[in-house]
C-alpha cells in the first residue's frame, strides 16, 4: 500500500493554485502516488474550497500537510490523518481518500 507520507505531486501541478487545476489533472497526479478518491468523495472540491483557509493552496501544500500530520483510527475501519495541529482531518482507507473534515 502507498504510504500517505510519500504522496508527491511531480511537475507543474504541484505548485498550481487549486483554481488552475482540473479535477482530472488532480486525480491523475494523485494516482501517480498510488492514491485515489473514494466514490463520490469530492476530495478535490473540498480541498479547493476549504483548503486555502488552512494554508492548503496547492497540491504540494496538501502533500506537506499530510507528511506533517498524525494518523488516528476513525470509524468503520478508516483512518484519520490529523493535520495542521488538528485544524483539519483527511479520512482515508487503504490508499483511498474518503473526505476532508474540519471542526
């Protein structure tokens, strides 16, 4: 299984602001790290809408926040990656992102 700490966005997409990236571009870049989105999870939409408020303005910001986060158990066998000192969580199972949560 691909480690959440090893997610990287190679090339220009890594430093592009969310508004300059399409969903398909993001999903393709995510897949290159061995990750995907759960069915109807809308992780890209949540990141592009709420991420900037947490300093997550680009895919590389997202990868950095994941690397610096801590994993905890979540419901139904999923895990929560707690990031930015607990300001937000990324819920995932195996190599599949489920949602982006914030208090």
